[in-house]
């Protein structure tokens, strides 16, 4: 059964197919409004979410389907000790496809190994967030016209920021990608991502603490929130949370065609004064995420023989 646990589960060609479908949905929404009639998406969210859960739900409704699910572990039988594997088997009796977010790395993979329907990883701990990457890829495609020869600056919590790990995985497959990693010492990109992805794919990268110094060379600036929920102590979070705050002043040496991205939620790391800058793309990312999730649901249901 085909699932999406990691963005690398899909080839570059398949990602382009999703982008093409999403662009077609944007152009011709009415043509898709009944494609999932009679189908059910189960949203199993063991961790808080606004965008991912609601965009999956909006995506399924806009395809003419229905949604069941829960938005916190406390309201599911996980609170009584039910395993992820059993939950996946049970939900397979009720729904056609699952979107799962879980605080434990690997939980959606366990679900996929036990479900008889496709499972989509909607974020697993500090590991991966492939459907945020789908939103990011459509944003980059529409802003830049393609994926080749781009310099991406990732800024903030690169240690726990799962959206960063997934997007680096995805962008490392395109020719000419360069990466600038901007973070405090304690929140540097994990070594396994540097070794297994950047070094393995021969992607040039530099690490720095200096956002303004890196700014002039960037095509894309990907800001991230410091992930409070992954810290072991509050003192460290409070010390690091405002390490980077993007303001109009800090953009003065940025390119005119820079794209400023952020997976959201934002806390302090982008001043609201930046929102009116035409280079700010983070609310477009939110909208594009819904269209990419529609395209993904269609593809996985079709491959599962359920459409
Ligand atoms: N970007 C993202 O995953 O947002 P949520 O946590 O609100 O789903």
C-alpha cells in the first residue's frame, strides 16, 4: 500500500505530477469538487495543529469527500494505552485514507505498516513533515518558476525543525541547490541530515550564526520558530527563542526577488511589519498546502484502487 511517510517516498517526477495537479485544481476547482464523493479521510492528530489538520480537512471537503478523526491524543483510546499499530488497523475499517501527526518519530511509519489504507505523515516529532514540504515546493515553483540553481537560507531552529529536514531532503535532489544554515550553536542542523543528505548528495552548504551577513546571496529565506515543545528545559527555550527576528531593517541587503518563507505558526521570528513586503510568501504557503494535499489525496486513493 502506497503511503507518504517521507518526501523521498516520491520521485522528483511524481512531485512534479502533484504540482501539476495542484496547479490544475487552482485553475479548475469545479472539475475536482466531486472526485472523492463517498470517500473518508481520517485525521489522527496526537499533537496540536491548525494548518495541517484543517488544510487536510478542507482539502477532502473540496474534493467532495468526508472527514472523521480526532485532534488530540486525550480524546482517543491512545489515552487508555492503545498502540499506534492497533489504531491504524481500527481506522482502516472506517476510512479510505489516514493523515497522522504524532509526537514520536516513526509513528506514522508504524501506522503505515499496519494499516490497509494509505497513511500520510502529517508531522512526526522532530523528524519529518512531508506535506509541509509539498506546500513549500508549490510555493517555490510558483515564485521561482522551477527548482534549479537556488540558494536557500534556513534560519532558526534547525535541530528540531522537521519542516527544515524535509525541505532539505527534497531540494537536495535538484541541480544547483546551495544551502546556508543559519542558527545558534545549540540549534544546528542534526549531523545525520548534513551527512546523509547534504554531503551524500554533494550539496554545498555553510553554517553561520549571521543572518544579515548571509542575506545578500539568498534566493529563499526559510525562517522557523524555535520548537518549544521539543526542549527539555524551559530556561534553554527562553534563552534561544528570540535568537533571530526578521525585520524590514534586516532585509535591506536582501535581493529584490528574495522569497521569504515560514511554515508557520510564527511566534516572534518574523516581525508583522514584514507581512506587507511583497517578498513575504508565508500566507501563500498556507493556501498552496491545501491544493497539494488535495493532489496527494487523489494520487494515493487512485493508487490504492479506491477512486
Ligand atoms: N506548518 C504546520 O505544520 O502548522 P500546524 O502545526 O498548525 O499544522
